[in-house]
C-alpha cells in the first residue's frame, strides 16, 4: 500500500475516533513528516485523500482542518 494511503488511514482513524475534533487543525506537515518519517509528498497526498473524502478542508496558508462531516461519519 502506498505510504500516503497508510498515513491517510492513520489520520482517518484519529479523525473518526474523535481524537482530532471537527474544525481543529491536523498536525502540521512538518510534524507529520517527523512523527511518521514520511516525505512531504506523502503528507500532501494523505491530506488530499482525506480532503477528497470530505473529512478535512484546507485553508491556504493556514493548514488542514477536520471537517464537520467527520462527526456525521462517526467522529466526535
């Protein structure tokens, strides 16, 4: 499985379990790279995947935030 998909799975679990609440930011790209030992491209790919699913939204210059849709899907 591609690294970005593995990371998306980890973040998805954190979102859906409520560990990261709606409208709260995801950890920064640098933090995720350091924590999981992945490349910047993998972090961006994971965030894009979660965005495509509607679980996160990205505010340019600010980062990625958990969408309120996460609550509807079982988070929070």
